[in-house]
């Protein structure tokens, strides 16, 4: 099993057990809660949402106890997110179903996650991949709850799900960098104002070689997530040659052979990558407004 949570951690479960990465949905989510985990055996089995039935958008199937409006702008946007990612990254579209469970509130969501995935820390949302049948696709699941951050969290987690539906391997830093990029609406051009500000205040010292060696979520702090986003933004929004480096690397991640580090490939385009990154971010004009929710709790307007 693989578990991911926006901006937080992604985790892998193999024969040795669960090693979790929780992806955070906002910078504050990077901090772990100090509350002790409740043993799963002491919790009554909570139910998954789904009383209102299933609502399918593209390859995403949403389950909720609250009625879901088929014409809600959010769902049209999420269908476009799938098309945007596969188009931008020149990846073959996947038809693997992604099951998305929308809990009524945070308490019900957290109670289910403590029961089903007690190893995972508290986060607003998670992406989880379970092994499928031999030779078949993995089971891709997203868990979150109705709230002000739903739009951002779903875009982030569904980016993880889409990448994992077509790539055999997704390096931690690249998985998070792409999710940070695509969690923003298309009109933002992938620009995260908080990340840009952190670079301009000197809070992030980019070092792609070190970033590429990280393979455990606890090794990544806020600066690493910000750096991962920045390298992705440079490649997608910088020069065409830099963009091609990323696209070629992603195709290699689809194959059986290891793709190897990306840095040497990027150096062929940018001999001094940190300088190129600094110049790129200096020219970026971040939006003044913060990301605003388009939905509230319960029925989508």
C-alpha cells in the first residue's frame, strides 16, 4: 500500500509493514499533532460515506453522505484537472478508477482514518494506493472531508492518484512538487505565492541533488516541499528545453529501468541550476489573493 497526503507525507506498505507519508494540505499541516493515537481495537468500526450514492466525474468516483450536485463547478474543474495533467505532462490517459470518500466533517474522517490506518499521522486528506490483483491496476483511494480546503486538498490528492495511475515509480520530491503545482487552479499558472515569498526571503536554499536523495517523508520539511514545487515550476514554466527535460524524465519513470537522477539532465540545459531557479522565481508575479474555497460543507452549490 502507498499512502500520500498533500504537502505532508506519502507512505509505502510492504511485507515489513507500513511506512507512511502524509501529504499536507497547507503549510501548517506539516506539524504533527501531539495527541496520542487511539488504538484501533478500541474504536467502533466507522462507516465510509456513501449514503447519497456514487457520483462519477471522469475516472473519479465520489462517495458522500451529503447530496452531490452533478453541475457543481468543482467537479467540472476536477475533470479538467485530469485532462490538464495528462496534456501538460504528455502522459497517456489512464482509466483506472480513483475512489474519493468525502466525510461529513473532520471528526468522522479522523475517526475512520485512526481505525483503518492507525499508523498515519493527522492530515486533512490522504491518497492511498492498495495493491491490486496480479497484473491488474492498483486500488486508488482518496479520503477527506467537507470543508473550506476541499478544493485545494482534492486537487493535490487527485494529482498523486493520477501520477500513480500511469507511472511505475514516482520519486518523493517530484510527486510532491507536481502535487503542489497542480493543487492551484489553472489560472494561477502553478504559482504559489507563499512559496515564492519564502524563496525571496531566503528561507529556501535549493539543492536538487540532496532533494533527489530523500526517500522518507520525515526527511522533508516545509523548505523541501517549497523547493520541490520550485523545480517543477522552473521546468514547466521556464524554457522549452527545461520542460522537455521533465517530460523525458516522466517517460523514463514509466519504464522498467530506473530513470536515474534528474539533476544531470537539467544541467545540460541550465549549467547552474540554482542560479537559473533564482532568476526564474525573480521574474514570477505571484497572485495577491490567497486560494479561496469554492465549496462549503454539505451539498455543493
